[in-house]
C-alpha cells in the first residue's frame, strides 16, 4: 500500500492499482496507486528517477507491470496491446520523421486505419491544433530544419491532433525557453478545457504542476506520496519534502521544539511562534513559513532580525533575514525593500494561521505534517 494523503474525483478514467515494476534489482514502481478522473488534467510531479515515465509507459502498455492492474474506463488492460488502448503518448524525445514536413508529421496519426479522417476534416483539425500551439507558419517546413522548441511543439501537436480516450504527456515543455514554456502552459490548459480529454502529465517542475493540474500527484521512489488540488498540496503538504518541492523561493523550515503552551521555540531560543499545536511539550519539530507569507509590514506575530542579503526579482525583492542563528527568506514589494542594506534591523510579521508544523526530519524519512488547531 502507498502512504500519504490522497483525494479523488468522480469515476476513474485511469486507475493504477498496486503497480510494481523492477528493472533488475532497481524498483521503478513500488506498489503505486493512482486514479485520474474522466476529463481531469492530472499532473504527476517528481524528480528524475522517481518513476514518472515508467508510470506513463505502464498506462500506455509499453511496459508490463510485474504485478498490479491497469484499468482504463474501468476495464482491466491486462493483455491489451498499446495500439488497442486508445491513449496517445508524447515522449520527451520527439520521435518525429525528420525528413517530412511538419504538416506530414501532424497528419501521420490521422492516416492510420484507426484514426483516418477525410482530407478536409484532417486539414481543419491540424490547422486548429497548429494555431493553438503557435506553429501554423511552420507546417510546410521539414522537421529537420526546425529548432528544438519547434520540434517539441510538433511532437505535442501530433499527440493532440488524434482522437484519444487519454493523453499521456512526458515533460512536453522541457526543451522550451522560459518565456515560451509559460505561454505554452496557458495553451495546454486551454486545450484541456476545450477537449475535455483525460490528461496525465508528467513534470519535474512544480510551477508547471501548480499552473496546469486540476490535481497534482507527488511521486517519490515509485510511490505516490500525496495527491490533491494545488490548494491542498500548498496548505497541507504531507511532509517536509512535499513542502520543499513547491514554491520559489523554497519554504523556510526552522528547527526547534514545542513549548508547554503549544507554541514553537527555535533551537537557539531566538524565534518563538504561537501555534496552538496539540503536541507533547519538548517534541522536536520543524515550523514552515512560506516566503510570501512573511511581510515587512502588516498584521501578525512579530519577529525581529537583521538583513543578511537582498535580491531583486522583477517587481519584488527577495530578502534574507537573520533571526538569531537561523535565516529566513521573504518576498516583498520593491517599494518596501529597496532601501534595505545588509545588517539593517527589520521587523517581520507572520500570521499564525499561515504557519505549517512538521515532525523533525529523520535520516531517510522527511518529517510528516502535524495538524494544528490554529487553522
């Protein structure tokens, strides 16, 4: 059984139950459990080697699980060939025909016996997808003459152009520059909203997952640690590793202990916070503060420190503040922070309801989240 927090929506279009898959002595999937609802855009987030691509290949039938079941629309896929599963997969590698035009690459799925369309209908479908992906002006050019980013959009378009019960997308934006990646996220979200096709989208980018996912699944060591909406993942992370995965700058995690009154005191005694934690006094914990939940002015609990360093982030400034022996980062409007210099004294505020509490990290095991009465 997998561990963690999981939420689900409606009937499952894709269901993975107890999936184990090993390559020699290396376990790629270790009892993975996952459900994706019909019409849902589900993002699977995890680092390299976590089992993301193996999960997609297992759904597509390109890899057979050692044990467990794969269901599509409630039907067990055991023994069903990839071609007969009705899913369309976009690999991180492009898998294009380099000597053919972009149009021919997009049209190739629609020329197969299963998905063949009349020429006029195929042209209309290809034109719509090409316009959505910003590649209408590239259709007559050979793929071999296109940039990596253009080829990646052609590869994505070749998947989206065909009718499918589910799209399986393996980091389809990874080779695009930052600006194009941002615009493509919006386009992909629009495609999902228009086509209502179930989508399982793999990424290592937490910003992408938060931007795209109706729900997000965090995968680690071949298991799903937590699934939920972006709000659930953000405000109720299962453990410190999930909390660290979301947010830039990363969440501040301060070590300390629970006080007799249920508050928090840092290890050096410089930071005290009200928590209302129902945890035994003296318990070693980590308190989490998102950088955007700390402020240089406003209501909340006060923390007194000194500026360590500042870094301009466009219209905002990241300020790193020394609190005793600890350092915390916050994001402030430029108007509030441009005058700050190293060693300047500062007063921070944080609202107690925005604090997160975790067990202390242990070797090989991130600290799990602890509920608090303050929220």
